C-alpha cells in the first residue's frame, strides 16, 4: 500500500513527480505505523526474523515520512537528499536477503530487489546533488523498478497468506527453500513451512 505508489512515482509513470511527497500519508501510517506494529506482534509470536524486518522497514518509512513532512523542516538544511538514509537501509536489506535464503523464493526476490533499489536511489540523490539531473533521473527510475518488484512480491506473499488463513480451495505457489539451503541447527527448532507469507 505504500511502496506500490511510491515505486510508480520513482519511475515517473504518467508524469509523476519523483520526490514521494504525494505518498507521505501512506509513508507514515501504512509503511511506518502498520509495519512497526506488525513487527511488535511478530515479536510476541516469537518470529524473530519477521519482527526485525517489519520493525526496521517500519522505522525506515516513519523516518521517510518525517523527512518529507514540511513541519519537521528536515530537508531544508540538506537539500541534497536522503542518500545517507538510503545507504544505511542497503546494509539492512542485504543482511535480510542473506537470511531469507532459508525461507521462500518470494522473500528472496523481495530482499534482492530491495538490496538493488537502495544503492540506486542513493546514487540518484548523490548525482542530483552534483547537478547531473539527467543521470539522477535515470538512476531514480532504475531504483524505482526494483521497488516495484518488491511491492509485487509483497502483494503476492500477502494474498498467499490470506488465502491460506481463510482455507481457500487453492493457494498461490511460493517455493519453500528450507530444504534446499542447509543450516547448522536442529531441524525441529521451528517450522519454516508455517505459511507462504511467514518469515521465520
């Protein structure tokens, strides 16, 4: 609900402005608050990986929402963009990508796309600050494309999880990787096949 319109804005579809201001309410509430609360609930369920992922991206979207809110005046002193925040999020996304190799294909693709998106978006901000607007625009569009892949993978996992939750007669295929990627722990510690959208 947050990343789909933001990725379309980043790619400039239908002439959209690439700054993300139009999507700021979704950054605060769907991307920030909803992910952060979901992360806390995953923590109470004992799903450590899901907790860390949801809370981290929830914090990112809250920070993005605050940065884009005029009342905070966060952009005025720096007008070179959000490249430092985007670089830090790259490292988180890369670690999440490595950890997702034992979950399912949907999450691997999601975190791989995020790992590609953040450096491209940071590079777009850097080149924009240097005054190379044409290259900055191309990098912004290139960063928006993996964000769109992330949003499609997220929708796929969510719909798959909802269909399973209501015991629908069919399910979406989400390839389980828990048997392919070996691990060093006891195999009965937790069930990786808890569901298509689960990130245990």
